[in-house]
């Protein structure tokens, strides 16, 4: 693995984060983190766990009570026919769940169909599993969804899995039920697995969330993956989970869990129990506030004289906007999105992520996270107005 890791890419988001440390009073619209505080139910459960000395080794797969609640949640909310709690594995956040599933299922040379743009760690996970990413563009004109025919054409005899991420980071596109049904048909026909990344299942402004694992015969060939990071605003607590029906793949996944974590932090897992046993109204409250922030942000960028364009996203909390092709960055630059990102950071103190970092189809765009406090969004918009001289 050692030398091979030299070929696994870093995410440009990390490069941006490092650049942001040198900026005074920055507007941090680069990171995909929410500004909300954790629900009381989570904080109280973690405080209780500390007071009760729940600080010892646990089962590698997770606390049984947590897995019971997660299995119940996936059955009830996602309509995934999860059987025994043995199928449920608790991970160190969603990113670890993805690592576990990619390592457990893929062989060197397997092809994995990924969207373009894609959340960069998924790309890294594919390469780290020595598999080959095959990119299929998401089409902006249809709400950043797949053209399913295009997806069908990307499948070859080497394709092992399709990775789905709906709602999608960075574009906010949501696949419709018809899309998911067509992709399920393709997976059944071509005997493919589906990695279903449902990290943003609760962050939706339009449309429904359909878990592909809920469709007939699909859970057997789907590894659904979720995280508590976004739904409960606990990105730093690190509780993610996945569910695997296939015993052999699950057995491998358990080994990866054992060797990478021994167990996920006990206090975090009690926090997860608190989240699921507590009131769920925080989810709707977060979404309502995020909708207001989305509208505020899009209203602001529309006043910038066309420098950024694009429809507000159906889900997730990113503005993935097109840069005016007529804009000429301060310095000659091979990539318009990097030029814009550097311009915004250096001259406007505004963090954002260049679209090129998400893949070839992302070039010409930048991603802003609008899950920040309203005053941070307003400050960033004022700074942009000054920068692009529209005031
Ligand atoms: N999938 C996607 C598409 C994401 O955007 C993220 C977080 N940004 C994750 C998975 C992982 O979330 P976490 O590790 O914070 O639980």
C-alpha cells in the first residue's frame, strides 16, 4: 500500500482549507459543514455517557442498541428491508462507511461508475481500492441528474458497481423515483452492485428521497450508507452507518472495521442513540433554515450582474454555480474555476471550492456552502459585490 498511496489524490478541498488559514476574518463557504448546534438529545446522551464511564472497548460493529435503532430507522424511513441487526455496521462517519464498502467489495481492475462532478473522496476511495473510476456526467439542464441512457452505455463487462449520491454533493441534484427505478433495472440486468450514498437524505427542498435499497430485489445488491453528520448537525462527532445483506461482503466489512477502528468512539455512539431516541423535529427545523439561507444566497448572487448563474439546488446545501465564461481572472490561469476560487479567497476573503476539483464536468463552476450563519452569507455577498463592482 505504501508507494501505491503516492498515486491516491488529495482532495483540492484540503488545499483550499490550508489557503483559508492565512486569510483574516474569512467567510468559510468552502467547507461542507453546518453552523447549527447539536440537538440537546445528542449532547445530553454524550454527557451522560461520560458521567457513567462508558469509556471502554465496544463491539467493532457498534453498540447493539444503536444498531437496533438504525435498523429500525432504515426499515421505517427508508423502506429498506433490513433483517437482523447483524447487517448494520456503525462507522467513523460516512467517509469511513464509504471506505469500508469500497474495500469490502472491489477487486483490482473493477470499474465503478461515478458521477461527474463527484465528491472527491469517493474518487480517492475507488483508487485506494485499486479499482477504476468511470465517470458519467450529471446534466445541469435536467437538474444535475443522470441521463440514464448515458449511464447504461458506461457499463462494461468490468463494471462491478454504480455509486449513487442523491441528494448530490456538490450540485444538489436529486434523482427522481423514475431515475432510481431505471438504475435498479440496469443493476439487475447487468448484475451490478450499487453503493448508495444517502448522506443528504434529509436535506431536501424539493422532491422525494428514494432509497434504491427499498426497490424489489435491490437490497441484496445495494450497500446503503448514511451519516448522522448532516441530519443532526454533528459533523465532528463521527457516526455513520451502512447495511450489508450479503454475508461474505459483510464479513469482510467487519474485518475492515476491526482493523481500522477497533470500535467507533463509545461517547459518539451514545450520542447517536440520543439522536435517534430524541425528538426528530430538529431535522425539519434545519431544513427550513437551510431553505431560507439558500434563497438568501441565490438572491444575492443574482444581483452580481451575471458573474454566477444556475438554478437553486433541490437538495444538499451547496450553490454549485456557473462562472460567467466572459470573466477574465486576475492572472492567466489554466482553470477558470481555480482562478475564480483564488480571486475570491485572496481579494474577497471568501472560501469556495473550484469546480475542477470535483471532476472535468465541474470546471467552469465554483461551489459555495450556504449552510453557514446568515450573517456570514450576507458578509460574503457584500464582499462579492465590492469585488465585482456592482455597488
Ligand atoms: N458523502 C457525501 C456525498 C458527503 O458530502 C459527505 C460529507 N461531506 C459524506 C459522504 C461523509 O460525511 P461524514 O464523513 O461527515 O459523515
